C-alpha cells in the first residue's frame, strides 16, 4: 500500500535534507525504534517494538539509504524486518523530498508499505492513520532536535548525555494509544463532512 504524508520544519531545505540523511541522528525520533552499529554494506541493524493491547510485537531487520539525489534533495530509505517469534514481516520503501517552504522546509514522504502477519490484520485504514500519527510524532521530534542544534544546545551537551540515552531501553510504540488517536481523527473527519 502507498501512504502519502508530509510535514513542515523551520530549518532551511539544505540543512533539513542533510539532517534527514543522517540515520543515527534521526533514529532516536522513531517511536519504539532502536538502531545498531552500521554494517559494512552501509545498512543499520534496527529493532522496533510495538505494543498493541496485551500483544507485544518486536520487529528486527535492517534500515539503509537505498539512493539519494543531493541536487534534488530527494532520498529513498529501505527497511526490511521480521517479527521475532512470529510470521509477520515489514517491507517498506520511503521516498522523501525536501522542498523550500518560505524560510523553512516542506518534507513530502511517500511510503510503499508491505505488511504480513498480525499487523496486516489491523486493516488498511487503521494502518494508514497510525502511520500518519507516527510521522507527525517523528516530525515534532525532528523539529525539536534541529532547533536544539541550531541554538547550539546539543554539541557537547548532547554528547554528555549519549551514554545514558544508549543505556535506556526504547519505549515501545503503544498501539492502543495510536489506535485511539486514529479513531478520534477519523471520527472528527466524518463529523466535519457531515456538517458541510
């Protein structure tokens, strides 16, 4: 399935694009995600933990930048993962385009997503809504990180806190919370259509 999302950030396009290509700096903004040390082929081992009610799904796989066009500020990320102890799998190709938007940037993201297993049974509509919420949360985190770096508050201070952050286990994505948000969002859209 194709999922189209977008978000705006206040940083200039060149800076935003360079930041988004730095997988190690972006990874902490992925809810429930954990990134390992880069492999020789340029890929990164990655783990994502998703909690859906009483179910806890852990996906392990790899993430890599499949291609990038610096002049056009376009990059393609590829992620492949399998559910630990289950039969589910995720295969995603995410194409990002960074466009100028006033003094800031507009980032368009098109994700070609293939799901099997328990996650696939959630249904296309719910998966799309959850994906949009994840992108929104990730965009807010990226914006904060870029603003912090621009203000010079990361630098040495960020390195001081790296060991503690690495030692902490990543918080799993709460599927229940995301589903509630997705349901409320759909309800609002339906209500808004009914009022027009």
